[in-house]
C-alpha cells in the first residue's frame, strides 16, 4: 500500500503538469493587442509559485487587466487563479513532505505560504489531513 500511495502522490503532480502542457499545445488563447497567452502566464506561475503572486501584479506584468487575466485563466484552466495557485503550492508541499529532514514550517514558506496556519488549512482542505499526518502516512519510519 505504501508503494501505491507514493505512486499516486507522484502521479497526481505529473498528471496536473501533463494536463497543463496538453492544454497549452491544443489551445493558445491570445489576448487583444498581442497580450501574453494563457500558456505563457501559466508557465510563469509554475516557475514562480513560491513567490508572492497576486492577480494585480500578474496583470501588470503581462500588460492586461486583472479582470481580463482572471477570465482568461479561468477559461484556460477551468479553475480560478487563486485555486490553481493554491493547488500548485499544495502539490509541491506534498513532494517536500516526503523528505523528513525539512521542517513543515519551512515547507510552508518554501512553497509560498506567508502564513503557516493558512498552509495547514489549505492542506487539510485538499487532503483531509494535516501535513504532519500526511508525512506520517507517506514516509517510511
């Protein structure tokens, strides 16, 4: 069961990455006036997920409005920017939790959560258990 759990954990992240790459190959949503494509914006988010990312600053960076960017990302990803960013951060945290030498508080900061309790809450919402319980279930003793 441990091997199956680990395979499922790693597969979820790979499936998410594959799905996004597949969408970017099939769909290239261009904004008016040559604005950046949704695929380029998602790539930027994936590369900078652990930084302070806000819709306003992303919109400014990609020369568009927050409202337009929000709509474009929702259409492209099927979920909101905030939901996507949180899911991405939690997926990265799940990977880091497999390494018992990294403190959970450090993991929350590493993946971009400014507040440790926000990290715990988001993690429990996605997984139904706390990060420490997740670590206990998915690592060898």
